[in-house]
C-alpha cells in the first residue's frame, strides 16, 4: 500500500515567516544530527543559516551536549524537531545554547507529546516559546504560557483531496523536500 508522508515543517515555517522571524537575527537549530535536513530546509525557508547540536546519551532518558556546530552567539535560536516527547534533547540543547551565548531559544515541533514532566524541562531550560502543530491534543495542565498551536487540518484536508482526485501529494512539499 502506498504511503505519503505529511511534513509539519512548512506549516511551522510559514508561521515563522508571518511572525517576522526572517527579518530577525536568527539561526535554525537541529537538536541532533538526525534532524539536520529538517533544520536545513527551515533555514532555507527563512533564508537563515542552521546550527547542529551533537549529543550523546550516557544513559536512557539522559542527554549530554558534546558540541554545537555553527555560529549562534548573539542570535535568537529556533530549534526544530519532529516531536517533543520528554523534552530532554530540546531542553539540554536550549540550555547549552543559552549558556554559550544565544540570546533566546524558541522550540518548534510537529508532534507535542509532552510526556514525563516535559513542560517543566522546557520552562526550566529557558525556552521562551514553543510552537507546535495540533497533531496531538495537549491537556490544559500541559500547556505552557508561551505555547502556540498551529492547525494541521488544512494540510490533512488538502492531502485527502489530492488522494481522492489522484493528484500529487508530494507537490504539497516541493519547497520542503
């Protein structure tokens, strides 16, 4: 059975453009090596460079930042990840970015799982804002003060329309792939 992947990055990118981030001193950050292509694509959308955090996991649910590759000092950092589950990777990355000279850290993700005290980790790490899609319902007690939730329904609806009419779904992401 054929499968089409729907990417949340373009929704996040359009929102960041609408909020004027392309006109600010910003870098896009991948919280790990696996997310480099996602950060690169968002950086291209915003016409901004990207930075990569190299990390290791000394134990389960424990993250240690080994190195941060790229120029981020004195800049606002936008971390993009596919999901924020426990928040460990994003929180440790944000903490290190701020400790090493970033002016602000904003976290973005497609799927806001927010399990196991993730919200407390994000707030404790100094993240100023979280932007996610509505792919997972967020209970009221898990909602950060500075949380923006963007709708995914238009993307899902358009994908369904295209499938029904035998049109290309991948064309939705021609700027993202």
